[in-house]
């Protein structure tokens, strides 16, 4: 079974530029998550989708971050404009169902973003 | 809402045991344990639901004490492959995971 795919794996941009990350979850997984992991910290949830609807985006900085999951499969996370503090690894995860707290989340390899 | 993990770091020799603790200030519904190796994605170890259950996975097991609002991860007879950062993730009801700051485990020969 193929895992969660993410691209690009690495990205270096200058502050105020925009950047987009792509995620393809495990086939058949209804729920998709985007996390931000700053160096030395645990992952922090940015947004959760169930199929193509947003379940939780309470920790997403909506003035600069946006995400979509069209057709309930792939997802894109965008940052515009980027700030220095956005430097982090952006992890995508997926789970089979919608029972949040009881579901195993499978993580992709992540995209390492460096904002200069 | 972020759980607190202890210790922050631990160094073991192969074959030694370790315990990693995860504590919350709020009542927990479930605890998830993940291991992340440097530069890689977190890998799922196990989920414990409220009810005080204990689970095992080869030589790695965990307990969940609902009253104390904490979980412990037990690694016995550690192997070199156990090295990595261990994260607990906690949920409060049907909500999302809040990950702790992690415990860096290093196993040396």
C-alpha cells in the first residue's frame, strides 16, 4: 500500500514570497491533516479535512495560510506571503475514517521550508 | 492543551529499559504514541483509549492512567533501532491531537 505522498521535499524562499505544498493521502482515507513542525517541537495541527470539507482550522493563520482539498483526495497548502517564522517542516497525514481521537494517522515525509 | 513529556532526553545502552511519561492538565480521551527519526515522518506506535488500558507492541508497551491524566511508554531491552524522538499526542473528546514536545531517546552500543 502506498503511503502519504508530499512534494516538494525541500523549499527555500525569501520572506514575502509565496509557496505551495501538495499532499496525496493514502487511497481511501477520508480524513487529511496538515501539521506544522518547528525544529525541536511536536507537530501542531493547522487544518483537518474530512473528505473535501474543513473540520478544524482553528490554528491556521488565515491571514497568510490557505488550504484546499478539492474532490476529497489531494490537498494543497499555501503560504502567502511567507514570514521568517514559517520556517518549519510541513507534514501531511491521513486517516481512514472520521473518528479523530481513535484513528491512526499516517504521516507523509514532510516538506522542509526555509524562509530567508 | 499541549501535554508535557518527561524526560526531555535520555541516553541508554543497548539492553537497558526506559520509561517516557506524558501528562496532561485536562481530562484525556485518548493518547497516541509516535516515534520520529531524524529527518523522517512520525511513525505510529499505538493508541490507548480512556479506561486505563495497557497495550504492548513487541518490547514497547504503554499504559494510560485516566485518573492521573497521564500515559507512560515503556521500552524494554532497548535496541539501537529504538533511537529517535518519541511524541505523545493527546485528545480531549472527539478532537484532534495535541502533540507533546517530545523525548529524545538515544541508544548506544
